[in-house]
C-alpha cells in the first residue's frame, strides 16, 4: 500500500522526538502537540483557555497534556504559577522512564463506541479487561469496564499492576471493581505506581490485616474502627513481624502488672525484648524463668538458717551495713 500526504497550502513540522512518546501518549497529548506545532504565535502566547476551545476539552485536561509533553522532553517551557495544579509521578515502562500525570480527581467516561475504538487500537487493554473479569469470575458492566480502562488509559498504570490489584481484592474477599478503582487511585496519589512498589505495599497491607485481626480478638475490640494510636501500634508490630504468641505474652504481662491490657505498656515490653535480642517467644520464656530462678535463689540465700558461725557473722555484718546505708539515705 502506498500512501500520500496531502499538504495543501502548508506544512506542520513535528519534532522527531514525538515518535518516542507515541506508545504512551493519549489522543489529547498528540492533538495538543499538533496544535502547538501549527503556529508559532500559539506557542509564544499560549493560553490554556484558547487551546481548550480549539481542542474541545477543558483547561485542566490541556494542562495535563502539556505537562506530559514537557516532562517527556518534547516541549520545553516554564509553566505559569497560575496554571492548574498537576500531580506528576514517574514509573518504569520496560527499560525506559515514563512520566505519569493526572490533573485533579476526575476520570473520563467512555461511551460504548469509544470503548470499542480503544479495544481495536489497544488490544492489550481489551486483554486486561478480559483478565480482570476472569479473576473476579463475572462479566463487567459498562461502568466497571470504564474504570478498568481509565486505570490503564488515563492513569497509565501497567496491565500487570492492575491485574495484581484485582488478584489482591479477590484474595481478601472484596471482588469489587469500585474497590479496586478507589484503591488504585489512592496508591497512585501516594506515588506507588510501579509493580515492585505495589507488591511491597500489598504485603504491608496483608501483614497489617493479619496482626489487626489477632489484636482485635485478643483485646475484644469487635468491629469498631481502630484509633490512630491503636493503628500506629498495630502497624509497628506488623512491621517488626512480632509472632502472635509474643504479643499475647506481652498482653498477659501487662494485665498481671497493671491490672489491665495497655497497648503502650505492651509496645514498650515488645520493644525491650527486641532491643535485648529476643526474636522468639521461647527465648523470652527461658529468660523470664532464669530471672525468677535467680531471684528465688537470692531470696533463699538471705533467708535460710546459717549453721556456720563465721558465715552467720559475715551475713549479719552485711545486713547491718545495708541497713545503715539505707538509714543514711533516708536522712
């Protein structure tokens, strides 16, 4: 097939670097690039509002697209302080860095025809939707398909990243597309946009949930929301990977010594054990038994009857000196 470009009465010059961004650029990114290339005056006196009218979008979307072009190195400019606020994230796509941008919290809504066009142009997104439906074991509604597409097409998250989120939601018993969508956007806003960072975060969430469930049962907290202090303690215990038996032992010591379970007391006990080098409940139990035995041996040595008169005299003298020092300290 031989194609010819009809230049008409003029030519628009595009930078060669534009070829490097085609894979990850949105339709609006390309439209804005063509718009900027069409006339020098457009670039010298750039207006978000005028560009928005020409492209049929809103100024925030123009700001989002322009930020992508600037961060990708296709366009160079210093954005005005009055320009819309843009969140910029960086992630790895293959062997090269790609800038991920988003303006505000709005997400696009795709019509059925637009979805079909996206599927035809980007078969990998069609495959992603099919994979997510398989993970949840159901067919998605148009709105649910919209949310999956927006994560890939608007937020530019990797397909494996999105599929991993769906697998996690299914694993914890929350096979809900809105749940995944909300979680994905919260993680995105935290800067967690790579698969490696996601897997690390999901492990932290899973570890926290495991410890939280145990603590709830141990303290009888029921289903109420944890306070910020309680959450901080549970997060720390999960991060330190304390065995449940160790937390339970610290709980029992708290009750025995203070008459009630106290998270600050328990946390201090766990911290002391960690700093002492104890990593298992068995090591702690042995240490406690040894301490009690030494204490009992010392008590027996002071209280037992002394038959040897010389030993009795030494012990008596030691007690007298101790009592004298105690009396002096009190005075």
